[in-house]
């Protein structure tokens, strides 16, 4: 408690906390304002029968389940960011902008991502509204009304991106991550209430199993997120004038989970891509779009196929994203320039190869862990027959990861002001 009270003793830090809380409340208000003429009973049945959209509802903070003006959440922005990062592998100038031009390059890269967010949000919003019209969740409407509602939800999504930027500027966590965090947490009280209302003593063991699994997942996420392989580094002594530099030993931390939750978001985007194409077809033919959506939903609503595709994609994207963000050759070059060597390993190409082998081995365990966490709700549903999407493994992974990131940033703010950080 003394450490928590320290947060509110510092005027500028207290101001930042209340600023972040204010904008998270604004986000929750936007997520509660619905699009007009919605048949809520049909909407609820639609989400219960569609696993992918039920999962996306978590990321929109429940905004999708009541068709709020913020129903798309920050999903289009995340998709745009993923596309831009993939493009860095194709276009060298984009890679140079993102990795070599510093903060100015990152700002320009993020601006391009926001430009791409607008058309993605428009296509997603237009297709989804057409889908709901075909399912009789929304009434039939003319092109003008449909475009009006589409522009409203696009504006809602861009408003959330703007709120995310405002929160990020306070250096108390990533704004987009905190919005997703708030959306997931906001669903937990409702889920717990539903569990109490529909409580049946015959499934008490299943509820206890869910609780134990949740605790194990939380402990596992913390353990794997903080786990790292420390490679010992020795720096050679250098004499400059009358001073001696180097001659010290340190280590290079290689995290087991280098990619964080990005592979899961990548995998979800890929799983959503067939559904997105089916929605976009509604621009040309609603009947064809409806048939395609039913076909895709029939495949992915099968827990076995969905879990298999999801697991494989998460593992593959973990390796892919780690390869994009961690370059052994660049690390080896930086070590050589600073006079650092790994004991028993020659500098240059051999060091690069050695680091590549280490990262490949530890990434395997990080990838398997992420894959298991991602399909954990499917596994528990197959075993117990009870579906609790709102507090599934992925949701817990995101919540705990964001909480750890916020904790690190709060610690840095306290230590910078000569206060003891959280342990």
C-alpha cells in the first residue's frame, strides 16, 4: 500500500493516472452507444453461434455485441500495423524508416498505419453491417443509410486510435493495449454474474477447474514473459588517454517470448481474413456474401479444426515475428563494434550463427506456450462442454502482459523520481 500511495503523492504522476482513467471511461461510454434499430435478441444469438465474432467482441470491449459506434474497436488499426510491418520485409525503405530512422521514422510509420486504418475500417464496417442485415439483426436499409452507419463506426474506430495515442503520451503503458485491456476486463463482471445466475451444482467441478486453469495460466504468463536466456558477454579493455574503458562482464538477455502477444493477433487476423473477404463481397452481391460467410463459419465453428488452425498459425507467426524483430547479424555487428565477445565464440559470422541457434531453441518453447494458451478455451470447451470466451487463455495472456508492461513503466516513473518501485 505505501508504494501505491506513492503514485498519488507525486502531482504530475497523479495527473497522468487520472488522465488515463478519464479516457478509458470515455472509451467505455463510446462502447455503450448503439447503432439504431438493432434486434438485440437476434444479435445475441448471432454471436453465440459464431466463434470468431464472439472472440472479436472481447477486443472491442463488448462494443460489437451491442453494435456500438465503437464496435470495430482498435482492430482495423492493429490489422493496418501488422500489414505495414509485413511490408517492411518487401520494401527496404519502409524497413529503414521503422528500424533505422529512430523516433521520427517510427512516427512517420505510425502515420502511414493510420492512413491505412481508414479504408480497412470502412471495408470491415460495411461488410459487417451487410452481414447483420442478411441475418435480420438489422433492418433492410438503403445505400445512403448504410454508408451513414459505416462512416459512423469508422469514425468511432479512429476516435479510439486517437484516444490510444493520448494515453500512450502519458508513458503509463501502450494506449491501444490499455484499450484492449479495458475491453477485456469490462466483460469479466458480466461473465461472473452470468456464472452465478446459471450456477448448477452438478458442474461445480468444472467451475473449479476453470479457476485453477486461470491461476495456472496467469502464473505461466508471468513466468514465460519474464523468462530469458542470459548469454555472457565480455568487453575488451580499451585505453583512451589516461582512462581505461571496458574490461567488464555483462550478459545479453534473450527473452523466451520475444514476440509477446503479436503472434496471436496475427493469427486472429489471418483466421478473420476469409470472413473479411466474405463480408467485402457484400459490396457486389449480398446473397453470395451470405453463402460464403455460412461456409467459412461452418468450418471455424468446429472446435477441432479451429483449434488446429489457430495453434499452427500462432507457432508459425511466433517464429516469423521473432525473425523480423531480432536480427542475430545486427546484434553480432553491434557487439563487435562495442568490443564485446561471447566467451568461446569468435566474433562475426560465428557469433551470429550461435545467437541464431539459441533464439531458435528458446522460441520453440515460447511458440508452443503461446499456441497452447491461444487454444485453451477450445480445449476446455471440448473437455467440459462449457464455453467461457471472455476469460479465455488469450484474454488472460493479454491482460497479464499489459499489466506487466504498465507495472514496468510505473516503476520507471517512480524510480526516476527517486521513489522505490514495485517488486
